[in-house]
C-alpha cells in the first residue's frame, strides 16, 4: 500500500507538471495574499510500531488499511517562500495486529474470543502546525516541502472498541512532507504526501481504572501484556483546495 501511494503521487506530479507548464500563468497574484483558507480531502495509511514485551509471541501489523481524512487549513504568508500553516483534520482508520507464537511456544488455549488477530479502530483529530517552504513558481506549478508537529486526540470511545488492545486518547507527533501547488483560475490545488511519527506510547493498560476495560478476562489481557507499547506512524496523501 505504501508503494502504491508513492507511485500514484509521483504520476500525479509528473502529469500535473506537464499540463501546467503548457499553459499561461493564471491567478498570478494568489501568493501575495497575507492569509488564505481552504479544506482538504485525503487517504491515510496508519501503522503501529509494536515493541514485544516477551520472547514467546511475535506481533506485527498484518496489513495497511486505507482510511479517509478530511480537514481545513489556514495559511499565513511570512516571506516570499515561507508560510505558516494550521491544518486540523479528522482521520478514520483501522489497523490489524497479528499474533504468532515463536518456535517452541503456543498461544494460550482459547486466547479469549479474539483469535490471533485484532482490529483496532481509531478516529483521531490532529492539530498540527507546519512551516511550508515553496520554490519559485514556474508558470502554474510550484513545488514545496513542509515540516512541523502537533497533537492528536482520538475521539473513538474506549467503550466502543471491540478489542482488548485500546489506544490512548492523547498523542503528539512530528510530520514532514512534500508536494506541489497547482494554480487554477478560482483556486489552488495542492497535492501533498506526508509522513508522521507519534512519540507517546498509545497502549492503554488493561489493569487501569478505566471502567470499559475492567471486565476483561485474564485471556483477554494477554493481548496487551504481549505488547511493549504502541507507537503510531502515518502516511497521508492529501489534496488541499485553497
């Protein structure tokens, strides 16, 4: 899935650049505005880094499932090439963790009611602040790179999780990305590919005082006890309309 996202984005850049260079400059004074707004639609691929707490069971994310992202943005012009961007967004995603016993070991009989795979649903709201550096505009095409960080809040209720492994609500992250601005008569389209890394351990302790986890059986808690933590990674292909 990651490779497919990169290929699609690269082809989009090549096609857009060729098409834009063949035309005349439109909306030439767009970037002279001090402040402008927009919205975004995108596809995300969320991943977990899962350190293992024991040598008996291996855990990995078995597949990358595409999710949907939507947000709005505010862009503040700082210099000719630099701008400050606030880009809150809502992401819908699912991740699947696979458990496999290592040589000489077996999974606990029954392993609760979940088997050897868990589906973890997340609906985080991210609130990042970026610096965006843009190259010189060439006709109606202007490449850029961006970087920054922010916080996220998972609005998926713990009580709604159908899994004994539950992510915490709060996280903070850094993010980098690149893309291009494509200028049209009434708006600017900005395809962007970004990658973010979360730093907060997202694994909620099943022995905590959280009421939603208080009814887990010993076998159910096995799934969390085999994990040394959950750390988020995310690739997002975004189309910003400004």
